[in-house]
C-alpha cells in the first residue's frame, strides 16, 4: 500500500477522478482503487487470491489508461476484484501482482465501459505524481 | 469559444487555429448558456481539426461533453482524404432506440401497469452484468456479429416483418468476426438480449399527442395507443471493440501524421488497414446491438402477452423503427453539387433521412424516416420525421435525446431524501430498477427538457414533430 489518494471530480456525463501519490506506481495503484470504489460502491474486499498482469503502454499516460482497462476487464469478465497490488514499471511497460477476491461478480454495483483518454493527464515530479482520469460509465 | 448567431436555431463556431471547417451548433438563445457550461463546444472545434472533414463539425441541441467527439456530434469525411475515428462512434457502438406500437389503448393497460413493469423487469435482463437467457456458443456469436437482427428472428425471436423497418434492416454489411478480439467476444457473449445499466431502459408509454397526422398515420401511431421503447446498445462487446481500436488508432495517428487536439480523436485514413479493420469490428458490434434489441423485443412481447393474458397477435407490438445513435457509415450525399460517397460519424445523433430517400423503409418513404427521441423517464419522448433539409445541412442527421444537465453525482445529491419511485408513481409512471442509485442518477431533472431539444430541430426544419409519447412503466438497469 502506497501513500496517496483519489477524489471524484464533477463531470456532466461520467465519472472523473484526480489521483495522487508520491510516485507514479502509487498513482497507478490509486487509479485501481478509484475503479474498484466505483464498481463496488466502496465494498471491502479480501485478498483471497493473486493474479499477475502485464501492460505495454505507448507512454506513461497511455499505460495508465491500459492498466485501468485491464483492471476493468478482470473485474467485469472474470469477477476478480483486486484490493491490493505491487507494481513494477520498466520503460512504458508495467507488471503487477494483484491480490483480491475471486468470483466476485455480485459485488459489482456499477458498470464501467472503459477508462478513457478524455481529459487525461499524468504529471510526475520528484516530489509527487498526479493524474486525472475519466471513466465512461 | 466564440459563437456567431446564424438564425434562431443555428450558431456558427468560426474557424480558428487548426480547424479545417467551422462548427455548426443547433441551439436556441435560451439553451446556449447551458451548452457553454461544459467543454462540448471545444470538442466541436476539435473535431473540425480532423483531415477530410466536410462542410461543418456539427452538434445537435442535446449536445454535451463526450469523449473526443461531443455527444450530439455529427461529421462527414471525404472518402479519399478523410478519416475514421472510434471517438466519433463512442464506446457503446450502435447504442440505439427501437419503438414498437401496439393495438392496445392506454385504458386497457392503465390498471395493470405495476404488473407490466414487474413482468418487463423479470423478463428483460437488466442491470450490471445483465446476463441474458440467451446462451451463445462461439460460432453462434460469430453468426450474430455478421447477421444482426435477422439472427434473432431466424432463431424464433421476432417476426420477419420486424426487419423491414430497422435502420440497415438490422444488419450492417462488412462485419468480420476475425477482426474482433477474444476479449470483446468474452464480454459480449453472455449479454445478448440484456439492457445493461446507466441510461438504458425499456419503457411502456402511450401516444399522447399527434402533431403531424399524415406522418403519424404512416408510422402507425394513433392517439392513446400503447407503445414500447427499448434503449440499449452493444454492451461489453462494443465497449471492448472501441477500447481495442483506440490503442491501435493512437499508433495509426502517429504513423499517418494526423495531428490530434485530443487523443480520444485518434483516427486513421478511411482506406488504411487500421480503418478497415476497425470498420469490420464496429460493424460486428452494430449487428450485435441490432440483435440485442431484437431479442429484447421478443422478451417484451412475451412479458406483455403473459401479463395481459392475451395473444401476441392481439397485442400487436409491431416495430415502428429502430435507429442507431452511435455509428459511422458510408452514405451517399450531395457535396458541392455532386453525389459523393462519404463516411458519416454520428455520436449521440440519429439518422434523419428525408422523404423519398431509398434507404427509408417503403411504408415511410412519403413522409421521411422516423426519428426516435427519448426524453427522461418522468416526462415524454418524441417521434419526429426526417426532412430534405437534414439531407442538405446535417448529412441526414438529427438529435438523439434530451442530453444530460446534471452530473451523476449532482443528480444523486438532488435525489437525497426523496422517494423517486413514489414521485414517479404519483405522476403515473411505474419504475422498476436493478439499482436505486441508477434511478437517482437518471432522475428526470438530470436531463434537459427534451421538448426544448426537439423544438429546435423542428424549428430548424431538420426533423419535424410527429407525435409525443408519455411513459407509464419503465424498467431501468
């Protein structure tokens, strides 16, 4: 668990989140938590099983979108709902170990179509990393 | 963003920076301040940057902030210089509306609305996940992707006569299941014949007012008759196809040197391999959505027959029309006096072909294509007819709905402490929903008044008012 957080922003049609942490890995983790919060309305999830995922991005922002879409796919199709992750970044690639609940489709109360490139930004400095992501719901 | 008033219904966004054409926004003076509140006008300008765009970047009066294109956006592209953009279609490919008319009168159902709402809720799968009773093998899914609504009719879910009055007759040519990822197929396979969540619905209503008796007669709409409207799309299959395409189109945009004001507008030249592949996948999603609405039509017919203890034949429920809201299509339009093949993107907009067009079903050809414009669940919806003016000005396109006014969070806050189900019931609307939160997000005042939207289309001569429908029983996801 890294430090950092996320908060919902107003958006007419859909859901937007601001994400922040001390590192880019932390922002990616906070993005995962924002997605899970949206899907489950903040349900508490247990780390029953683990999964590994890999994502290749065109750049850091693209990688953030693809990472969140990977999470959305795992949740909606496979019913694997992660609550914890360890992320390793290498160039524009990402490898992550996820821990979460399996066969947990029934915990999902809101559908997300996709994480989008709309209004997307990811800024990383020595002191902090900050991003904005919009989810199409 | 600068708006130049053209007339009572039209505003022009002049060319600035890299815009290749001006923007054309259909709106009223009263509506313009709310349109300026979000960034949809900037999105109209962004679309105008795309290569090969013809004439205008257009926005309908229900416009609001979308992804890449605004919701309510329409743009046509030159066949040889233009592009295909998944952002011009959206995530819910062929999200659309189907309207059915019954032989029943309002008086015949008004005492059974709660039972009807309950039956529709039980019979038409809805809500998150929303798995259908239809079980598809992999090869059957491929058949759905290429055959569209006719697959469902061929499997006993519908009538052959249904197909004659669907846009594209319910089957878009050019679909290729091999161009659709296994992920997309995995997301879609359990969902054929399900509403989904969000703003999708199945709604029993009645014809409350007729504005154009000739067109209404052609559409089979009589005052007081019961109608059924189904709003849904291509479910997870379409979402994943869009997502897959965006990844590829981002690379393609760089490859072909297309400068993007917004990454969500990523695109490829219309005859490039990337665009051809996306078109083949998109057409598959379009067909899935046509089949989806066809299967739900079958479920709804069953539900009404069971509830009212009447035969399906005596109830009627014939399809009036089925329109796509999110689509890109090859169409022939007159450009600078010449008949040319162009690729029209409609993102939260409805085709509105005028009288005489060969693509308008024969029974409606004298009066123009039916344009179905759902409003919110508490007020009303409209049926319009396409016009020749739409052919000349908007690539035969019109508005698609009311357009959101409040964000989902604002709507939830507005719903706090209220019993929305009771409020709506007091208005004569029985609502069944998978989630109270969805009903809160979709509360009537979260949307613009659709009457204001269609009045602009009617006043501008783009689509003329035919009938008003009032909801009585609504199933939400």
